[in-house]
């Protein structure tokens, strides 16, 4: 299964984040790209704002929950970017390596959200596709562990 098919399985949130991060990876890979770093940063922040707004509307988040969701996304997605950049720069072609990095950081986001949302919000979040994403991550982890990677 190719990388983009796997990304499709991650769900709406993951797909939007992966798309955003892929644009960063492609711009890092193509050094002749004229994309302004300030513009890339602005797009990054806007995508986080959109995800916070989406979750807030879906889950009726309190202002303090929005703050924690925003902080979580800012930290974890930047860390994901930082971990992906050297892989892109060194032209790693094994998509499983990228998938492992994505899974690691999306699992951290998932666990952070679990501590931020109340029971009702958590239930709605899981029903919105997060449970399916978690199940897919767990399957990939089990497969990696069974092959000894």
C-alpha cells in the first residue's frame, strides 16, 4: 500500500495535517521553491487555527480547552516537522519511516486530547474518526513489533 493511501486511512484531521506537512516537506525537498518562510509559517498557524475552530465547534470546547488544544498542536506538529525535515533532506524513500514518525506524533496528540476533553467530548471526538485512527495506528505498531522493527 503506498504512502498516500495510508494517509487517507488516518481520517479527516490527520489527512489535513498530513497535507499541510507534506507541503512543508516538499518545499524543503525542492530548494528552488520560492515560497516565503513567513508565508509557510502563516499557513501553518492558520491550519492549526482551523483545526482548533473545528474541534471547538464539534466538541463545544471551553476557552481553556481551546488554549490547550492549540498549544498541543503547535508543539507536537512542530516537533513532527522537525523530525520529518532531516528525513526529507536526506531523501529517505522508505514510507514506513515517515509513517512511524507520523504515528508517534499523532499518538501524542491523541493522548494529550484525552487529558483535555471531558467524557462527553472524548466520546464525540472518538466517534468523529479518532477511534478509527487510533485503531489503525495500533495495527501498524503491532505489525512493526511483530516484524522486529
